[in-house]
């Protein structure tokens, strides 16, 4: 091959790569543009009602998104409250107490849990977990402490509680596998120093591993949160898709809606009504802004923590 | 002293129990899907069309084919873009403005909920075309693949040592040959691994298909038509509440779970470095 044809191929190769780069950038920009464009009819007619309004009735063109937005935030927050301690326990067991032989099994379980399609979490939650929980968990609790509004009846099997539970199972693998990574990077000399002073494993974890891993675990948590906020199928199938929660009943066992469940269950029928359709897309825009800002925060924090590891 | 030991023991006990506990949902889901799904499986189930409502028998053959067609199209769009942008970021970026923008685009796209990608494909394709189409579904899924493959390609290529690159330069090879034959050759395994995992991932994605390929009770007639898929079939049938349909949804779940988990297990078994 002579020099000329080489420089031709070089240019061709480089411009192909550049075109690919421009296409992906184009997709990215178009994504925002088209969502904003399609939200405009709703935003110009109803303004901030999509954020603040508490009822939703397409027949009267009332589109208040607050219950769905709160449902998204609340179910994800509950999932985090459960998933974080569970993940920390798993990371502690993996790196400190557990036998090394078990490690491939633990990471295998995490990988497979993360790989199960969300629609399968959905069908399992809907047809297997929901009836069991309703009879063995929700009804006894309502019978005993149902006077507390948070646990009041009636027991809907499909509830914001069930959605949070399934989200917990779905985000635990994310948070725990990153936590395991970070825990294993704790500098050996620090740990050995503590052990040499006669510290127990728990004291080493508390005083060396936790402070070292704090930021990284926080970033992992936020990543898990981002996943939970955007999860659609599993949540849509188990949350019951009602607008009762939280303004008519704040019970954990009440059925509810999230942004994603609202969109998934209503979007196809909304195509005939431009404002209805546009309101759903405005909700999607709210979700997009929440998840982007969350990922942004996680990235800044994890970059800082990566910097710290090099010290 | 005793208190300290006791605390340590309690933490050990709790972390052990919690770790054992997390295996419960995994085994439960797998056994549940296998037991409930196996009763639906038959040759008819995987080779024939859904029976009209009220009739017994029938299958989900069109949904199996549909998922494979949509995934293949998503790969045709997503893999070249993912690999090319990965190469660009690793070898040709030079800190240019395009590469900074590309990196932002890829990082952001990887965190966007998949339902939003479905809405995006609906807005720019389904509305233009005027009807639901499998092409829009493939487009939405390809956006999920791009960041996964791009990041893995970039990272795989960046691990190639400077010695090898300098050796190749000293031989007088042009840069595009070095990039495609040598660097990409070494990074091949991470490209293949990530492509397979991305394929497994999109096989389970349902939300991007709901408003794009929708569903169909017929064999696929063309890629610019609504198309059945395993994922949407599971959702529709499971939510319908009719017992015979729910059984079919479990059967479809079993096939989908087999596909997704076997790819994951194979990839993790044969690749040393997990993406």
C-alpha cells in the first residue's frame, strides 16, 4: 500500500469515527429538544400544575402530577433506606467476615439479580409476592397498628410498599457491588495497623473502612437511587396505579402511582388528546431532570473519591 | 473487652444473615418462573401464534421472533455507533470540543431511564411515520446499547500499553491500521463481552417497546410495522388477569429469563475481566 492510499484511508477512518461521534451527540441533543418541544402544550396551558396539582382527570383536562412525582421520590427513598444497610452488610461480609471461597457465589448472586429483566420482577411481584405479603404481612400489621395513618387499611396487595420492596431487591446489587469494590481498596497498612493495636474487625470497619469508603458508597447509593427513580415495568405492575396516595391516604399499604407507572399505563390512550399526551411528556421531563441532576452529583462525588484513592 | 468482642460477633452474625438472605429473592424468582413457566412450555407454545381470546392452545412464536428481530436491528444501529465512539474517545479525541461533548452525551445517556428513550423514539419516529413501528423500538434500544459498548471499548483500548503502540509506530504502520488491527485486536474481548451484555440487557427492556413496537397478534410482516415481543407480551398478559394468559406470561418469562441469564453466565464464565 503506498503512502497516498494510506493517507486516504486514514482520513476516511477518522471521519467515519467523527460522524459516529456527531450522530451520538445529535441523538443526545435531539432527545432534550423533542421532550421539551412536546411538553410545551401542557406547560403553556396548565403551567406549574403538573408539579403541584393533586388530581388527574383527562376528561376534564386536569393534569396535576404531584402524587406521581411524590410516589416516585417516596418509593425510591424507601428502597434506599432498605437497600443501603443491606448492601453495607453484604460488602462487610464479602470483604471482612466471609470465607474467600464464598466470594464468587456472592458476586454471582449480585450479577444475576442485576440481570433479571424488570418485567420478570414485575410478574413475580404481581402474582407471587403480592398475595403472600397481603395475607401474611399487611393484614396482620393493619389489624394491630392500623390506627397509625402510615399503616392504615385497607390492605391493597399492590401498594407503594410492595413497589419499594421490589425496588430494594433491584438496587441492592448495584449498591453492594460498588461498595464491595470500594471496601476492598482500603489501604492495607491502615487496616494492619489497627489490627496490630488489637482492634476487632468491627472496629477496623468502623474506624478505617467506613471513613475511607464514605464518599464512594454515597456515590453508589445515588446511582442506585437513579435506577430506582427510572424503573418502570416492575413498579407499574405492582404499585396499583391509583391516585389515592398520598393526598387521600398516606398509608404505605395504599396503591399509588409513580411518574413511570403513570406514563406506562396511560401513554397509548393519551395519543388522542394533545394536552393529556403532553402532560405525560412533561412528567417524563421532570423525571429526566431529576435523574440527570442525581447522576451529575454522583459523578462529581465519585471523581473526588477517585482522586482520593490515588493519594 | 467482652463488650467489644460481643459487638464484633453481632456484626458478623448480622452481615452473614443478610448476605444469605439476599440469595432468597434470586432463588425464589428463578424457581417460581421455572415451575410456573414450565407448565406452559410445549412445541406449539414456541412455534405458533397466540390463540384468539377464549380458545385454548396457541403460542407466542411471533413474540419470540419479534424480540430477536428488534434486538438484531438495535445491534445493527447501536454496536457500530458504540464501538466507533469508543475508538474515537480512546484514540482520536485529543481533548477536542467534540470529544468533551461526546463524553457528556454518553455519560448522560447511560443514566437516562429507558422509558424516556421510548418516549423519545415515539416523538421522533412513531409520530412522523404515523403508526407504531418496530424500527422505533430498535432505535430506542440502540440508545441503551451505545453507552455500554462505547465505555467498554474505550476502557479496553486504553489498557493497551504504550510499548505496543510505539512498536507498531516504529514499524511504520499508519495510525488507522494500528488502531483497528492492533489496539482493537487486543481490546476485542472487552468489546465482545460488553456487546453480549448489552444484548442481554436490551432483551429484558420493556418500557422502550410499549409506545414504539407496541404488540401484534400476527407474524412480523415487516420492520416498519407494530411487532410482538416477549417483553410486552409478558406485561400485557400478566396484567390482563385472565388465568390462561397469565400462564402464557409465565412461559414467556421462562424463555426470556433463560436467554438473559444464560448470556450473563456464559459471559462471566469466559471473560476474565467483568465489565
